[in-house]
C-alpha cells in the first residue's frame, strides 16, 4: 500500500495517519510519528504524547533516535530500521523505548516508507508504536507459568486432593500444595475442605460433594484465595472413589487453577464491551473478516457507507467489494495483517450496492482468528483533493496563459517564493525580489503610497488594489494594475496572499486617447450648430443632438426616432433621390454618404442642408449604424451668390495688389543683392588692388634699362607669386559661390589627412601640439583632393591663429550615419566620412557664428587674413554634396567638422610625370587647335604654345573650330578650348568633337563656368585659369 504525507496546511483535512490514529484510539493506544529522510521528526500525534510523555513542540525537529534506549542507539537501531523501511517498504519493530521521564515501555509497531502518490518519490517514514508493556510482562509471566504447568502436568500438574466422604482433606499432591501456597500439608490435614473456600463459594462445594457422593461427577468453577491470600479461580471436578462395598469411600478433587483463563474472559468481556461501543460509532465502519476474508459481521456505519443490508453484506469477500485496480494494495494489507497482525492504514475505493464507488481509509488488525478492519469514509476529502488539483492545474494554466505577473507572499506580506513572471517583467533577480525588494522596481514617486497601501491591506486583511509605475526589464517605466487578495484558513486567519500585476500602459493610453476623442466629440457636438445624428440600422432608430431643436425648431418630444420621420421631412422633390443615394451606400458596401436636399423646419419652411454620414460595419461588412451631421447651408447658398458678385470685383483688386507687392519684393531683393554685391565687390577690389599694386610696381621697375639681373629676377618672381595669390583668391571666391570647377576623384580620407598633418606642422609651429585620430581606416570619398587639402589647411591655419600660436590641434576622422542639423537646416541621413579640426583657442562668440562663412568676413586683425578661408571650405563642402558643421564655446575652443559622402569605389592612383618630360611635346601631339574668344588671351596662349614647341592654329570661336576640323581634322593632334565663349561653349564643342572625331583629344580651360560648376568637365581634361606654361605643357602631354 502506498503511503504519502498530505499537505495539512494546504488542504485543511486530517492526514491519513491522523485518520488511522482516530480509529485506532478507539481500541488501543497507537503512537504515530512521521520522520523525514534525514531521520528528523516532522509530526507527533496525541497518542504519542500520552504514551511517551513528550509534546509535539518538544519532538518536532528532533532526531527520531530520541525515543530509542541508549543500548539501541549504540547499535544504530533507528538508522537500521529506516534503512529496512527504505529498501523493503516496512520494518517491524518490538523493543524497549524511552519515555520523557526516563522510564521504559515495551513498544510494538513498525516503520513504513512514505511515497508521494503522484511522483512516487520517497518523502519520509511513518512509525507506529503501541504500548504493549503489560502484555509483554503478562506474556513473560505466562511463559513462566507455562513452564511451571508443564512441570505440574509432568507430575499431575493439577491440584489433586483426597477427601473423606464428608469432605475432609486427607491428601494433596505437591503441585497442589504449591498452587494453594500451602507450605506444609500437615497444617491442613483433616481440614474441612469447604471451610477453605470463601463463604460465597461454599454452597457450590456442598452441591459438588453431594453430586460426587451420589456417584456423579460434581463440577464447578469458583474463586478461592490461596493459603497466603493469593486470589485464584479454580476449575474443580470431584468424583467418588468407591469403597469395597461400592459406596463412596473417598472423594478425588481435581482443582485446576483457571485464574488466567478467568482473567482472559474478563478481558474478553471488556473487549467485547469496547467492541460494542466501537460498532456503535456512526462515523467509523467496522468489519469482521473470517477465514478466507469473508465478512462475518459489520456495523451500521459500514452499512450506511455501502447501502447494503446486514444480510446482504455478510459473507461478501473483499474481492466483491473492491475494484480490480485496488487489488494490489488490498493484497499487501492482507499479507501484513496475516504476518504481522496489523497493516498500515491505506486508502482505496469500495463498491456501493448501486455500483457506485466511495473512498475509504482502512486500518485492519488481527484479533484471534478474525481480522477486524476499521474504515473511514473519505470520499468528500478525496473529491476535495481532486477538485483542488484541478483548480491548481487551472490556476497554473491561467498563470501560464496570462500576460500578468503572478505573485504570492506569506501572511505578513513578505515575498518568500520565486515568481518567474515577475522577474521576466522587471528583470529583478530572485534575491532582489524576495522580502520587500519588489518595491525597488516601483517608481520613486509612487513607492511611498504603494508600500503604505500594501501595509494597510496586510494589516487589515483587505484586498489590495492600486496602480503605479513599474520599471520594466528594458528600463522603460510602465503603468501596472496590482491586485492582491488574502487566502484564508478555515478559521478565517490569513494563510498567504496571491496577486497579479498587469501592464495597463497601453490600455490607459488607449483610454486616455478614447476619453480625449469622446471629450472632443462631446464638445464638438455641443459647440456645433450641425444636427448630429446616429442611425441604428438594425433597429431603425435615429438619435439627434439638441441642434435639431436650435437650428430647425423641433422639440425632443416632437421627433419620432424612426428613420421614416427623417425621410418624411425631406422635400417631396428631393425625397426619392436622397433615399436612393443613402441606401446605395448602405447596401452597396460604401463607407461614406453625402447629399444636399431641402429639409422642412418646424415652422413649415425649408432649409437647404448638406448632409454627410459615415458607415459603421461589422466584421463581415454588415451595416450596423451610420453617423452623420446635417448642416444648414441656407445662408451659405445665399452668400455664395453675393460672394460670386464680390469675387468678380475682388479678383481685379487682388491682381492689382499682387502686382504691386511683387514689384516691391523685387525691389527689395535687388536692394539686398546690391548690398551683398557691394560688400563682395569691396572685398574683391581691396584684395585685388593690393595684388595689382605689387604687379604694377614690379612691372614698372622691370622697364628700367639699367636694372641689375638679380633685382630683375626678384621683380619677376614677385609678379609670379602675386599672380598665384590672385589665382588662389579667385578660387576661394568660386569655391564659396560653389562655381569652382572641381576635379573629383576617389581617395582615402585617412591618407590625405596624414599628408595634411605633415604639411601644416611647420605652419602652426612647435608650440602647437597636433593630435590625429583616424577611426575610419581605408574609407574613401569622391571629391577634389586638392580642394580637400586646401580646406583642411585653411581650418588648421584658422585654428592656429585662434590659439595665438600655442595649444592643441586635433584632427579626427570617423564614419557618420548622417549630418546633424546646422544653421537652421534639417539634418541629412546617409553614410558620410566626417573630418573634424578642433582647437583649444578663444572660441567664437555665438552672435558671430552666423557670419563666419561670409566672404571677406574676419575677426582677425587687419593684414592677418582675407576672410575667404572658411568661405572656401564651406563652398567646397556644399559643392561636394556634403556639409560644414561648427561647434564653439567661448574660452574653450572650436570644432569644424567637414562631412563628405562616403564612396564605395576604390581610390584612383594618379600617374606621376617628371618635370623634364612636361616641357617637351609628346610625339604626335605638336599640332594644336587653339579655341579662344578673348584676343589677348588667345594671342598669349598661341605664343606660349609656340615657345613650348607646339604648332598652334587659333580659332576665335566654336563654329570656326568646327569649320577647320571639317576641312581637315587629321592635321590636328589635340584641341585646346576655352569653356566660356559666345554661342556654343567649350563643353558642347568637346561633345561634338567626341561624337564626330572620337579619336581627337580635347582639353578644356576656364577661370569660371556655371556649366562646369553644375555638371563638371564631362570627362574632358580641364586646366584652370590662370595657368602656367608648365601646367599647359603637362595637360597637353597627358591628353588622350
């Protein structure tokens, strides 16, 4: 039979052991205790307290060896008994045990292995001990008596006496003397035997003697103490010994000591009385099993449990009453009661008379040749357990399916068990969650009121219901609804708390949004003059707002909610049309309806109305309702006619006013342009006048005839250097205007930055520390590398000046996922390579940040800057598809960041060419068609080409060049053309030559061209003006 410990605190039902104890206490004292796997006592029944003296509080938690004698402890008797029960299921036990007061008692019982019904796991032991001290001692005496009786029987163990016919004692055998405790027979020889018996027994003596004298056997059973006063019962038989004459001469009296038998009968009588009392218990069934385990007797309680009558129950076997699946535990109980005299209480089902089943807790015990079995009906408990298990399964399924975090606490409100759903919601560990650690996940602003409400709920035993903000595992604060309820014991005390935390953030937001919508709808309905209506199509009922009364004069009691009322109030000429149009939407699956018609007011007049409705359909598209608004447009229609008349006049006035405003705006723009051009022109004039002063002065000095060669060379170099500065100034202006012709190519940004660092190191000076951070190795952009380097040099020089020659200059490159917003422009998403130049200088004042990119604007002292450096960087960035971003803090420094689009193509390595080769025409490249519309430039270029060894042919425009080529294109090796010319420009000329004479190379030159600035050189070689002889020779040699 399987045994398991029931969770008393959880089910509030007596344990199976307790039920057995209640039954067994009616007939004997059974001490029952349960022991865990480590040998520690976990429960202790009241019978154990009576038998051994210890209370439950003194024993629970102590090792079970405490009830064993020191001798048995030394032999590890307790551990051996547990080992036997663990391996065999049960260990029988009869030995001396200890009481609390140190005395001992003889205990008979067993230790049984406990297993969990559901899992079969070994969970502990149950030990049952019965106080059999008296029986043991009686047995010891009985065994001693039996040894004596055996000796007596061997020597006529009965007390044999010879009496005279009148009953006087003449002889007693030795066993008799011993039995009657007569030390010396002479003390009683001749004594009237009757006088040796108590007064109340003497009548039996006289009658028995009379029977014997009469020749019959006289018998009786009586009580007679021994000579020493020992009370004894005797079974006496007296027969006559006839004399010679046949008359009784002597009487032989055989007295057998039946004291123990009498006592047994008395005990049996008491036991029968107890049994009758047990049979009368209305809640405990009692069964008597005879040989073969057939019922010989049952009590009324068992008959009520089964529905059988007494005659129907008697004779039934256990197999007839037991379902087949419970045969194994029944057979085990039969084996135990047959071999051990009793069986461990067990649970099984029995059949009722009607075939239904009921659950019983059975406790059998052998008494003599019969087995008495006590049974308690535990059907209600088992059904409650099954219901509880089903409830728990539903609860676990609900927890698993629920999106809420489910939690439990003890009666004091402290978390003692793990909650995976809470940890998944908050990210707290088990250690953080236990106790009151859950409050750490609550928003600080909510924590005080939540903990106070929880403490109040726990103190009062009332449900806990609140809302607060809780930190989710990803760090987001979510609003949750917390609900907790107490779980109570049968006596009403709180056993534990169970609750949930539900994330209601989305619901609250939806409710707030819905509330806002409803509020806006309510305000709109009250604020509007439109007649709002809601048509329930299934019930054909229309609800109107109060505007129907305000706008059309109908009181609520005048309005029939049926749809026909509305149709009846539509002008007869419009009614059929409106009915068709609205039902076409309802029946046709549309979602909007609109129509204009005339609606009758309460005063009988008609109003022009614009009516619009929106359909509400069910999941299957079925029409449910239509909600709309009816707008009175009577005044509008009248106003429209007046408005049309006014519009005709207004259009003329608006056109006149618009033209006047356009002229004013044009004048304003022109004024702004002139102001900007004036500022730009002033700056350009100032710088170019400075440059021209040098050129003009040097040229004047060169005219002197007696000028030494060394000074002549110095003036020539001054003119050349000044021309380079003029060219650079022009390039910066074009860069700012984004009109500079660029020569973009793919290059690695990090390599160019390193080159610039080496270039600017001598420029900034030793007191300036240069730091470089390349965070995008190998990343490339497509831009003009020369302009890129010039931009970085300009930024570095500006940084040096801002630091006044001492500080830290940092150049950094990295990959950016976009350009941040700057100067009022939104940022741009994309892949960019960013290059920043940072300094530790004085910084730029916020009010000047908006002007630093203007041409000729500078904060430097006079003569220390042109104001075009940042303009060049800004123009280069914009023309290259990027952006220039600036951050500055006064007193801490500035950071300029250049963003350029990242290029996926591989960098192009330009071929190198020696200086010596650049001065000599390539073979087959001597005949040059020169196309230049400026006579002075054309003449100078022709002379330069001739000086370089080329044979130039000069054409003043594109048309003349094409005519020469049509005449004989083979005479030319290369075409060198200006871009900006009257008529066809140089780019279009190059395209035409490429189309008609694809093998003829074309080289373009320009100081500025919007065509080049917008569209680039279209694949042609480009030489920027002003150009040098070396530059011209190099580009002609490399043309193809």
